C-alpha cells in the first residue's frame, strides 16, 4: 500500500480562495477584517512567520499591520500595546508571535487579549468554551487545520480510534477536545499519549487516525502504524543534511518514507499541516470581523 498524500498546501489555497470571496462580501457591508500582529525582538524565524502571515492576509484582502517591539521591552510595554490594540476598532484579531523572549510570560500576554480578538484561539475563555463543546468562536489554528485536512480528505473520525501523540496546549490538548466533541467532522474516541506513556507503540498501532505532534524528528516509524491508518504529521524539525546546499532539511515527527508504505492517507512536511495553520488564522480573523458586525460567522468547523 502506498498512502494518498493529503496536500495541505492545496487545501489551504482552497480555503484562502473561499475566504477572499467572503472578505469581498463583507466589504460590501462596510466590514473590513483587520489583523494586528505583535512581535518582540528580532528572532529570524519569528520575523519570517509574521512576514508570511502578512502576505497571506494581503492575498485574501485582510488588512494587517505588524507592531514590533525591541527585545529589551518590558512586560509593561507589551501590556500597554495589547491594551491599545484591544480598543482599536481597525483590528478584530490580535496575534502575538510566539515564542516571546524568555523574560515574558506568554500566558499573561494571551490572557491580556480580549477573547473576541483572540486570533489564535488560545485565550482561556475560548479554550473553556471549546471544552463545553462550543465551536462558534475562535478555534486554535493548528488543531482546526488538522480537522480541515481530515474533512477535505473525506476522513470521518466518528467512531474511530484517534491517537494523538503530544499534549501541548497549542496542539494536543485542544485537538483532543475538538475530535471528541459531538460535532460534524469529529465524535471520535481519543487517546492522548505523551512522554510518560509506556509502550507507546501499542497505542499508535491501535490508531485508526494517528496525529503526531511531539517535536521529535522521525520518531514514529512504519512498525508503529497499522496498515490503512490515517497519519497526520504536525511536527516540523530541522535536521542536518550534507547533500543540501544549506546543510539542513525539514522533516516531520513521522518517518514519511516508511510510514507512507503502510498508511492509507498521510501528510508531508513541509506542505502538510503548516499551511493550514496560517489559513485558519485568516479564518479566525474573518469570522471575528463578521461577529463584531453582528453577522453570522462564516467559517465554522
């Protein structure tokens, strides 16, 4: 068996096309979605991510602006900026670029954002609503992106055993709630594995749908996956590769070459979950603008 690749780049492009049309409709009602990105310091990866997000916003017609603070900024400086953005009607969504410099408490920064302007869906109010089964607010971008990939591939989690390897607040935990909720495109039986899980292979091999988000390159191999399983690789890792001019390449948490020979569907790295994270950020921004105007949210579930 050779797995069918779930092309995250293509799916994300389709979503952006849909969002572009919805932004045009909103503009006809004098509603203009706006995203404020906040970056602290000059980390090259963070700058690259923010630049990519600004480009994606421009492609679908979302107004975006990046607010940059120097590395030596204090928590009070950042809190003051967040407070101003909460009150700025040009922006319906605020995105703090993570990770922040080590002297910042990321939880405090996220908590300071108005829940309705939470672009990443990580405010405790929004995570709490998700836990209650409410999916009509901003959803965490990467978990929501995984659900969209499954939906576009025609994979229905209902009644399936879903194993998630990784329990982070960014991915594993909210994804487990999304996939176990009694909603369309979910309703699976979810198991979360993590660093303290014994006999990990017993769990991964039992999965109908296996989602790996641990940040360990090539850690899930073919013998850990049952034939016909659907495999979603959330990890992005840089490993040395002397055959490449730059001396490195990107790989996922899954050994793609081996696992693709036993899985029925699989995502690649890059080009899998990554593009979906940005697409769902755009969706959260458009929906926030619609809700702010008293209109129904556009992109649900």
